[in-house]
C-alpha cells in the first residue's frame, strides 16, 4: 500500500534520513544527468553531431570496431548494473529499490576517477534472464560494474558474462572488498614480520565478498590448507554436506575444527564479512601473537576495536567503518581499477590486475603522507603503522598509484588492446584529471569535525537556520548558537519535528547578561562616528548580527554565519561595526566556481566597489594564498574588457598599476593582465594571440576590476547552471564571519558555518 505524501514527509526534518530524502527529491530528482560534450547550438553543430554528418563515424566503426573508442564515449563509459537482490545491508529491495544506490555508485565513479557511468536496474532474479540482458550491452560500454547481487547467483552471473563479453566485468561487492582488504593484509604481514605462505587464516562468512577475499589471498600465495572458511553452520571442512555449494566446496579443508571458536585458536589472521558480534574476546585471546583482525561487517563489525584492544594490545585491526582507523572502503579500489582498465582498453579485469591494485594500495600506505591528506584527517597521525595499513579515501594520489598499476598489469598480462607508451606521462595526466577543490573541502569538513567549534547562527528563528544548525550539530562540526527568542525558536523546532535540542544553545539578544560588555565594546569603537551610547545599546539589543558578531569578537563564540533574511551589504555593515580588518589585508568576498573543466576563483564579488591599485594587488596576494591552501597552483588574471592596452581609459590604468606593484614585490605566483575573461580561461587562444603573456596555463584566479562586474558574473554563472558556486567566502576579517546569499539553502548555511569554524581553527581560536 503506497504511503501518502504527508506520511512520506514525516521525520524528514533534522535527521540524516530526512535530509537524504530531501536531497534526492529537490531540484532535478536523483543524482545524475546526461550532458553533451560538444556544442549543439547551430544547424552546423547538429549536422555534424547527427544527420548527415554522423554517418562518417558510423561507417568507420563498421569497418573497424575498435574505432568506437575514438569516435564515441564508449572508452570512458561504465554501466553499474544490479537486480537489487542484496542492496547494501538492506537485503532484497528489488531492482527499483536499489536505484538510488546505483546512481550513487555512478557519482563515485565520476567524483573519484572521472569515469562516466550509467546505472541500469534489471528487473529479474533469474540468472539466465539477467545474463542475456547484460551480454548484449557490450557495444555500448567500456566496462560493466555488477553491484548488489546476492550470492551464489553473483558468482554465476559474473563468470558467464566474463566468458561472453570482451570488456571488463567486475562485481565490486566481491572483488572491491577483496582488493582493499588484501592491501591491508600485505602491510599487516609486513609490520608483524610474517610471510603469506606461512600464516593461518580464518574467514567468517561465505558470501560473495568472503569467497572473493579468500580466493585473492590464495592467488597472492596463501596455501589452500592454511585457510579455514566458516559460514553460519560452522567450519567448511572436507566431507561436509549441509548448506554446501560449489563455491564453498572449493575452499573446504581437512581440519578437526567445526566451529569458528575452534578455528580461531592459533590463527594469525581473521577476516570477517558476516555479522555483528560473531567474534568474542575469548576468540581473539586464543589467536597467535600479533593477531591481524579485519572485522568488516557493516554497519557494525564482528568485534569492536575497543574489545580487541582490551584483550590483545598487539593486534592490528581494520573495520568497514570510517570512525575507526584502517577503514576497508571499496571506494579505494573500483574507480581507479576501472580507470586503468579503460585507459588500456582491457578485455577483462584479471587476477594480475587485482593483485596489482592491492599491491599499489599497500605501497601508497607506506609512502610519506602529504600535508593536505594529514589536514583532511586531523586528529589522527597518518603514518604507516598498525593504525594506518591502507590509504584513506580522500588521498589525491590514489588515482595515479592504483590506475597506473592496473594499466601496467593489463599490458603485462596481455589483455590490453591499447598499451600506454609513456607511463610517466600517463601518471601525470591522471593527477590532472581531478580538481583538488573537492579534496580541500573534504579536508575542511574533517578538520572541523576533529576540532569542533561554537558557531553563531544569527537568524535563529528562521526555519532554514534551525535545520542548518541541527545538521551542523549532527555532523559533529560543533555547537550551534541560535540567536532569537527562545519560545519562538522552540516553537519552530516543534513544528519541524525536531525534539532534540541537546548540543545547541539559544540566546535572546535582548535578555542576555552579556549586553553591557558588548555595548561598551561597540560604543568604544563607534563613539567618534556619531553614535550615542543608547544608539549602540539598541543596536546590540535588537540587531542579531551585531549581537552575534559581539559574541565572536569577545570570545564567547568562535565564528558566525548569517545572511538569509537581509542583503549582504547590510549584514556586512553590521559585522564591520564590531570586527576589525586583518592587518595588511583587504576584506573581500570571493566565490569558488566548480565546473566540469575545473575550479575558478572570483574576487572580489561582494565588498569593494572600485578597488584601488593597492587593493587589487593585495587581493591577488590573498587569493594566491587561499588557492594554494586548496591545492591549486595560483595563476592570477586581472580581468577587464580589453587586452593589454587595447583601450586607454582610467579604469584600466588601475589594473596596470596593480601589475606594476606586484612586479616591484617579486611575488611567488603567476599573474598578468589586463585581459578579457575568454583570454584568461582559454590558454590556447591566449598563447597564440599574446605569446608574451606570463601565465603558463589557463587562469584559475580571476581578479575582477570592480564589484559591479564581479557580482554580475558570479550571479550569472550561478543562475545559468552547469556549475557549483560556493560563496561569497569572506576573507580579511580578524574574526571568522561568513555571510550567505538570501536564497541560500540549508546546505549552503552548513557549508558556510563550517567555513567559519575552519577559519577559527586556522587562526588558532
């Protein structure tokens, strides 16, 4: 029976499930869309893309099928295919029930490895029907990622499709887990001085992932008789008949052990892919010295790391959870494995490629960890050792390490159709495929989570603000402080279905005991600007932005976010009355524009109406520092409506003077101007037209000549779509305050609150 719309809305406010439902539903439903990669505007464009021009590539492909990789998207296109019989930990939800997960997998392919991906849900539980459906899709895709198909059908489906198709077929639930856990095992064995040929291993669970794990570890050198596989009925031993199938039978061994408890005695390694609580402290205590325990059941492991450590301080532990060290996460594998396989046009993903991926992951964990990765996981020291045997998911080096290893293994094993002639150049090209901004943002959120801060949400009675404050709290970013009348705030929370106000504060500016010191502080700042003491008192009592800024200025809060009920200039005016400008800086609001082509930074889009040459030069220096923190090499272009002196007017002279000021300082970043926006972003056009230009690539920092052009540009891009606009982000104040646009979403508010918290963290507050 279908639920009503009102029932579907129940409990959607202020919790993870509700926020997820809202995110999937709002705007364009779902998480993916198709975007054309060629211009399709003029009649000529259409004639080339479709009839009659499209006949030419069709005829070429008919003559030589391999040219499909040259003339179509096949070479970078993967299908994520499922029948929904084993969706996450939710069981058999059916094909349609699993679609959000498959869309999510498609997003991960694009986010982590720039692989285009389409999800296909096949509505059948019959193996023959499923295989016959998928086998004929080979001409469309460069690879097939099978997902969330229950065992044992998944084994049959993958095996038959690999026999029938000449493109990579990869069941991630099996091999992804196996590869990442094998990488961790390689390093755990290294740290404990063991050889894989000598260890005793126990694997609990006999599903798809468990079978794949034991098979891969055996392929890496573990003797058959040294591994004991267990299922719900106990040890899989030679001669057992109950609950057996051909995949379990392949791993049956001669042993007297009949239970997991008996199998664990003296074991060196335990892999768990079963259920919460399957392993006891007594079992762990019975293992060999320096036991290796990978308890990978989700969402809760077979035994918690705390319980393991309570009886075996010498253990190396991994789980599937992100809140513990050594997370066995499939996202470390599948995007990069397919990236490497696609780039050499592999016919399959074989054992050699899987082992190469595992060894590359293990090698990466032994490398020195870059500062930006350390920052992303602050609170943990990411150095090779018992708490760091596999890399973390947001390490930007994964794509070059794993994809190169997979591509090389494909070439060495003879399954590559298109060998890569220059692996060094290939490695460099992989590093350039992904924009570092996303990594920096993830780093920011992780640092804030590890070092939570007290952040003022100035418009505390607003519905969006309250929802954002709850999300901020629930994400672990810190304590939200809502400014407003307590009875009104609580009434709105009740209306939204938010009953838990723990971990949040509500401050009424009019009733606060801090009014007197706040008033004195602001009056001291404004008394020579025509303000009487009573004017300032009224301002503090009634102005939530002023009150919130006072909390930050006097150390009662770490940062502040505001803006959804008043225009930016009014909010900034309130803040400026309370908080000083940082020495040797210009207060600016810059926007981060994230597009398919990369990230571009616009400054100043919010504060300075007509910057002086000195301000323009300072803005360039501030932005160069900011984008370096985000992982970019700054290339600054001073924008105008002319290129290098083609128009002589006073407005352009400001830009030329700014260039001369930077020349005199000999700064350590690239810059040039004045230039038009198309020149700044199209490096080939710039280089061919103005070969003397100092930039060595397309500009990624655009210093705008004035507020009018900057504001118009950022709003225009935001409204036209196709890009993500973050900002304006305020820089240059002594205390961290962020001001969102009036139409900001709940997510925008949370992001800017996190930016404020990050600002407080960066300044040591």
